[in-house]
C-alpha cells in the first residue's frame, strides 16, 4: 500500500455524469490487481473531508497508469469531474484483496449491472493476457448506460446484453443467458458486481452447476484500511458473534457469493 500524489493524464465524460479518469501512479500500478481499489482525494479543503473509494477499471502496467470509471453523484465526484490533465490527486492504494486467477482456469464469466461494470474491464484484460476465455453478461436500464461494452466485446469470446427498455439486446434478466450457457459450457469462475439480484441468482446457479463465484461489493467507506469499521457487510457463515460481520475494505471487496449477504 502506498500513499502518493499522482497526476491526471486525462478525463473523459463518456455519457452524462459518467466519467473515465486516467491517472499516472506507477508505484500503485506495480502492485495493483483487478478487484482492488484506491482511496482518492482531489480536494485540499475540509469539505469534503474524506477520500472516496474507486475500483480499478483498467490497469496499464507498462504505462504505470490506471483508469477509474465513476458516476458523479455528490460533492466529491463533482470536484473530480472537473479534473484536467496535469491536475494532482492524492491516492492511497492499492487496497483490498483483489482477484487472482489460478493456473487451471480456462474459462470465466463476468456479470454486471450498470456502473457495476467498473471493475470488470480490468478482470477481462487480465484474463485475456493469461489466455483465459471470457464470457460477458452486461445489463443496464438503457443502451447508453452499457458502459465499456465495446472494450469488453473486443476481448470477450461471447457477450450477452440486456436492457430494461430493450433498446439494445434483449429484455429480461441477463443471468438467464448465463443459465443457458451453463447447460453445455463449463465455467471455472463467475464474477459479478452491481446488483443484489444478480448476486443472488448467480449464487443459485452456483449450487446447480458447481462453479466458483465471487461478488465485488461496493460500499461507502472512510478509511479503506479497516480502522473505521464503516463498511461492514453481514457474513452468512459465522462461527461466533465476532464473525457475523466482514469489512468490505479489508476482507473484500471480493467475496465468495455464498459467504456474504447484500
């Protein structure tokens, strides 16, 4: 874990209120893996007081840079949305447990909803580098909210898309497509983010088909290192009272789908 001042390379508003921020931070990048996150501050004043957590959307090891995909929702992200090339940000990271592929993995699936796609492109990039096939299942309310779909499509073996208004792909549940795939295609692992419903459906499919599955949790947090205890989630399998709760920042943010309640 490093605390560094880093420079903005560029920032793009991909659709209204949704941004991709690229940052040069080689110290952090050399240790970063998919599923991890950074705590970021782009302000010197006391309001807002705390850093904000953001998952790695993309990691460029050779460049020493990474990208964050975020939605403008409050004062912190409002300030971030005005960052320009060469502006400075303060970072703490990489944080969390992240995702490591095992040598015997041949095929994985990613399943996301809306801004829950944020950690997925880093997973796809890493899997592709290791020769692992990726099946992508993306859902959103409308077509324009299917962020990063072109970059994922470029690297995935197959991509399935659903939108609530059927503006692109089919309507209905994107996990129904995953269920159809699993009938005759073995998945070594499935990763999901962005929806309680998706997590619960994947947990059910896991019981039927026996693949490993992880959920990447999103949570407000003040410190990112487990000190403030502000990002707890309930554990499903607790041996005692102390084990009933887990910290998203320290124990996660990547959890087996059947070990946490959301």
